[in-house]
């Protein structure tokens, strides 16, 4: 051995190796934290997709409900107006049928 390289590591080398191990441990923790964050982000993305799907479903149901309500309102208005309209034009229809019946003979 030369005088520059002793058999036992110097205090400086021991300190440097110790610090490097600590840095390595910190990097391992950072990698684990990054993996955990990635998993949480993927779970969040899945939940967001589910919420988006539910929103689309609710929006579609709401649109269908509006169409149904409109149909019911139009049908109710027709039922309410039709008897009055028929009673108003009934004499006209009778007169038309009577005049057609007497012209045909």
C-alpha cells in the first residue's frame, strides 16, 4: 500500500459514504412518494371519469324529462282546448254535411 491509501477509510471517506447513503435513502423515499402520488392521481382520474359519466347521464335524463313534461303539457292543453273548439265548429260541420247531403240528391 502507498502512504496515500491507508487500509482503513479515513473519517472524511466515512462521512462521505454516510452522506451518500442518506441521499440514496432520500431518493428512495422520493421515488416511493412519486409512485404513491401517481397512484393517487390515477385514482382521482378514474373518479373524475365516473363523475363525468354520471353528469352526462343526469344531463341526458334531465333532457328526457323536459321532453316528457313538454309532451304532457301539449297533451293537456289539447284536451283542454279541443272540446271548446269542437263545440264551436260543430254547427259549421253539421251545416256542411247537411248542404253536401242535400246537393247530392
